[in-house]
């Protein structure tokens, strides 16, 4: 997809308007996965606005967001960065062969106490 | 009082105690929980994307069953509660999602978010009352210092969940006090435990979960309670030494049930 289309796709899937951002950085400040991310929540906001979607799609950061909604709740401008990250992740995994988690890999990841909730959530987040 | 009851996948399997003790405690409090017939898994997490419709339908079916039975639907699992409440909000307030979901389901009468979704704790607070629960306590948990772990799913997004103040919640602390114990308020009680990263990165979960339990320990807690099977798993496996229990286990104990 061309860059312009990618940006439109992400904006459409997320329903987010990144232009509302006033760059306070609170989203990244409150993110529990901040120090495990190459691109942080505030960077998702301005990179999507700039149309720089491909680097985001190629980054493992999209699998670090837990959709805990801390950034959404605490954003003073209601920008909702987590929805942008979700949209970038979906733009990747909706492509053929791009599932991040494959069913065959799951048995090796389990222990006897692992709740079903973890599996269904991970499959929904990581695979199509 | 009669409510529809949605257990969810994990309460039927790895979290049987969460389910069993919730049912027995409810019975003791004079509440009848009628299981939603032929319920399906909610999917574990709310599909955030605007264009996800099919992934919301199992939640819509549960909500329609509650509407049909004309009573609120109660959940115990934080994740099910989060999914059902947010999908219900979409059906009520997002005309595009609501219209498309109703077309998928070929509903003659469209479902428009009429059902009421309650977490078990909300049911205790708003329909029973913590004061009445305190009266029913036969074995008060006197001297115990208990920390409530909310995590993310019960509280956020605050406007949709309308569960409690998302930054300074008190509902579980009030519940703990009603059972006669002391409630410990500590940092990270409403931050994420690491959730499904448990599958691929234990170190990451360890960082998040140990921050929670270290906070509870520093506050002097002797145990931590949660409503979420995945939070319980992460805190127990990766958090630290403090015992982590379901909130229904405390209620069961304080009501003197065996």
C-alpha cells in the first residue's frame, strides 16, 4: 500500500484524530510497556500524523501495547493513542501470512495454570 | 433478586473456584444467578477497531439474552465484564456498529444496548449494599490487611465502564472493610499486570506484576485480591511472595461458608 493509503487505513480503523495531540507526552509517561518499546505511544501519534506508518508496522512495539488504556484514560486531549497502536497492528496482521502468534506455537507456551483467557486474548490480539 | 449470569470461558476451567464461590456467596445473600443459556466466550478482550463487527457478536448475543430475560447480566471475570459493557455501549451509542451488528444477526427487533451489565462487585455495592453484606458476615476478617488489585479492565475506559473513579477507586476497599478486614491502599493498584504477554515474555510480566505486589507489600498487606483470572495468574507466577486470591474467596470465607 502507498503511504497515503496506509495513513488513511490506520485513521479509519482507529477512529483517532492525531491532530488533537498537544505533545504533552503523558501517554508515554504512563505506559507500562514504555521501556520495552522502540516507538513509544506519543511517537505513534505524531508518526501516524506524518504518514510514517511503515516503520511502525515493522516494529515489535506493536506487540508490546497491552491495550490497558492507561494512555487513553490519561490523555488530556482524548487522542486515544492505544487505538492507533491497535490499528497499526491490525494493518499488519490482516495481511496474508502475518499472524504474530500461530496456533502450532501455543502448546509450548503453556503451563497447567495458564487461564484460557490468556489464550483467547492473545489470539485475538496477535492473529487473524 | 434474580440476575442473568455470564460465567465466561475461564470460570468453567482454570478459575472454577472464582465461579463456585461467587455462586454460593450469592445464594447466601439471597441472590439467584440464572446462567445465560448457550453462552459463548466473549473473546477475552474488547475489539477496539472501529471496523471489527463479527468479533463483537458473541457479546451481543449474551446481551440480547439478558434483554430477553429482562434482568441485568452479572459477570465475575473482569475481562468478560469489560467486553460486555463496552460492546453494549457500542450498541447503544455507535450507530454504525449497532446497525452492522444487527444486520449480521438478522434481528427483526434491533438490539440497541437495552441490557444492563453489572460486575459482581457492582451488584454487591448497588443492588445488595455493602452495609447489608457487613450484617451477613459471620466470620469477620478482623486483623487481616488486604490490598485490592483493580488492574486495567474493571476501570477503563472510565466513562464507559462507569465502575468507579478510574484513578482513585474505592469499591474493592469498601468491600474489604465490609468483610471486617483492613484495606491497604498502595501504588500500581490500577496499573496493568502484563496481561497476555505471559505467553511470550515472562520478564516483561515480572516487571509489571512485581511492581504491583511490591507496592502492596510495602503498604503492609498480607494478601492481595483480584477479580481477573489472568491478573491472578500473572501476580502469582511473576509477582512475588504475597498470597493472591479471588475476591469471591474472601466473601465466601467471611460469610462463614464451607
